C-alpha cells in the first residue's frame, strides 16, 4: 500500500540536513554528566571538579548556578550548563531588572573563563501543574527564557543556548513514534515554547529514561519492551513503525522520535534535540544493577559520540548533546529506592562501575 507519509518525511529530512549544516560548527557530540548534590557527605566541589577532569568529562550540568562551582570551573576545559531554579522563573518573567541581575551574577561574572554554554530555565516545569503557582510558573516559562536570552545577547555573548529541560511525562502517547503527541493540557504552553526555541535555534532538552519505560512495562506484566531493547544492545531486536516504515533497534531512539513527531504535529519539524538527563540505576529495583547501568551508559556513549553521528531513524545524522544522570548517588532524593542510586560514583566518589566517557580508554 502507498505510504503518504514518505514525501513529508523526505522534506523534513532535507530541511533538517540544512539545519545541521547551518549549526554544525557549534554543536558537538561530547558527553556531559549531571552533577547533583542532594546527598550527605559527597565530595567537596573542588574534589568533584578534579573527579570530572580525571574522568575526561567535557560537559557538566548543574542544577543551580553555584558561584563556588563556577569559580572552580574557571580555566577548565569543561563546558557548563547552569540552571535557573523553578522558584526564580516568575520573578524573572515579570521584571527585566531581575533577569539582568541574574545574568550578571551567574554568567557575566564568570564568562568567558568558565565555559558556560547552556542556560536551562527551570527543571521539568510541565511535570507538576497541580496548583495555581505551578500553572503560573508554566505560563511564565517562555517570558523568563526570553528575558534571560535577551540580556545575554545584549552583552554580545553568542555562544550560549537557552532552553528548558522537560520530562517524558509531557507526552500523551509515544508509541508508535509516528502517532505520538503532547498532552492536550500542555499544548498552550508547548506551542510558544517551541516557537521561541525554533526562532533562537536552541535545543529542546529532554529528560528521557528508557529504564523507567521498561520498568513500568514490566510492572504491568507486559513483555513488549525487552531488556535488550532498553539497554541499547546491538542484537536482533527491532521494531518497525507501521506508518513510516522506520526501523528502531533501541528504546531510546523510539522515545526521542516520539518527541520529534509530536513537535511536527504542532508545526515544528526542525527543532534540535538535546538530552539533559538519561541513565540507568544500579540498585533499588528490578533491572537496576551495576552491569545493566554500565552497559546502558557505555552503549549510550558509543552511540552519541559516533563519527559520523548516528542520530535517530527520523533524524539520521543528528548530533544530540547528551548528559548522563548522574555523577553521584544522592541519598537525600525522594521517591523509590532507585532514585538514590543513579550515580556512576558512590557518595564518597568511588566508582560503582566503569564508564568510558570519551571512548578513548
């Protein structure tokens, strides 16, 4: 039967190739690491930066814009992502002076000696809309991003991308990828966000966890997601999207492309993707062990640092900046037991398993 989606997909692919050609000079495939600090007795910031250097980490993502850490990163060959916390968003959205002050204190005071390359405004803002305050923060997100970006641009800085990380719970449907869509109640927020990100050639940052999708599948006593598929193992486990004919060899690609198609349904075919968080827990639940965590993260590194870039079936050749979650186990995090066991290192800085961040030994 004739597939009417193929011509559209061809046009999307061609336009995306032009985007990569335009932006390729500033997009690299270096792997980053999330540096969270919700733990007792974690190594000091100074020791943590030494550890990142010992691991040959090229990018680090912070959940704030801590001055001590930014000072310690000065002169280091590590690109940095800093975060505007959720409780700062509405004030910045309402007051340009507050935006200017935030940029001056957290960027201008450290740039360019500290290689700040990303500013993430908020963290999973659309995941909780249960209170009036939550909804107001969601409405203020794009105005806050705009004010931060305008201040950075006014200071003549051109190498910092501004965006916001969102979780996969924003999706109403992800399977098959071509049928994916955002939750209807989020579209009033999603459309202006995509419009702004597209206009500034920034990234759509995703917190994407194949482990959670696999675990939920197992908990529901379903078997349609295999562990091999979730761990990015190169075995004969594939899924073919019935609408596009695209063949998927791993769950991560399937989840990423579901966002690609959801964006396309809102009229945004070319917005670049970045992975702000992904990883695999090593303790605390089914499938959570050091062997699986090591395999997922090492397979992730191989995939995301491949030259030429692999991309995804819907975005072949795309460079996807990626941050592994996380550097340390964090024992002060809430939630199920796995929440406290995503670290590549224990709370004292010793390795849980080996990850080859650079693929160079």
